[in-house]
């Protein structure tokens, strides 16, 4: 029987006991933070050109202000992933951070890497 969410071999208990609507709500609230944690844990390469291509910028030109905002989001994402990599976090620590992110309510919309260092 499944006892929790499996994040790279580590289990976050308690999640399956929630109603599906609650599970979906928690994932919707925390998907971007979980994505950053997983990108760092997987040692995801962060090259700008593929990110721009995946965003479809080659097909439809973007206004300069939107392009600057988009590039700023990519820069912030890259910085967060690199800071986590520099911490040399192990799988158990990543699992703890994912559980904290998943079950923390009333959080801001961005994962604060400074708090992860504490």
C-alpha cells in the first residue's frame, strides 16, 4: 500500500490520506517551489537557449517589457537552483524541504532560499 508521495525514493507521509481535492490544492499552491527543488536535486542543466526555445519565443515575438520580465524569471530560477546546488543538499534533506513546501499554508508565492539555509 502506498504510504505517501515518493520524491526520488523518499516518502512524504500523510499525503494519500488527504482528499483528492486537498491534494490537488496543495500541489497547485506549491508546484513552482517543488519544481525548483526537483530541478536542483536532479542537477538539471540550466541553459538559456533551450528555455527560450521551449517557451516558443522563436515562433511569436514578444514585447520588450514581457521579454525582460520573462528573462528575469529565468534568472531568478537559475539563481535559486544554483544556490541549492551549492548547499550540497542530500536526498533526505530535499525530501524534508519538499514536505515543508507542500504542507506549509499561507506561504508567499516564491520559495525563499535563505530560509532553506537555516
